[in-house]
């Protein structure tokens, strides 16, 4: 459980950073570096950041579900007694 908590915390911090990098108007990080021919493929930066955002969100969701399943107490079937003696010690009829 501790490992899953650490993974969720790290993924959340990375997700915050990735979201800050993105530009909501569509420019994003790649527009800050100029054209793709100048720096050899920065054009795909937005696609990478979008995919990384999705991956981090899936990691957080899966780890959260796993923690819920692990921490849910399991119901154990109690064996039922066939006959119980009365509390006052008198024999049953």
C-alpha cells in the first residue's frame, strides 16, 4: 500500500508539471522553440505531452483502484453452530 501511495504522489506531481507546460490555446511548448526544422522534431512535443498526460492519469486511476481493492476488508463466512446450549445451562427439549 505504501508503494502505491508513493506512485500516486509522484504521478500527481508530474501531472501538475505537465499540465503547467501545456498551453490551453494550442501553442504549447513547441511554439516556444520555433519551427520543427530548426530543432529537429520539436513539432511532436505537444503530442508527447498529451500522451504523457493521459498515461499519468491512467497510472493514478489504476493505482487508486488497486489500493481500494487491497484495503477493502474481506467478509469471512462464519461457521454456524447446529445446536447451541441455552445460557442458563438447562438441557434443550
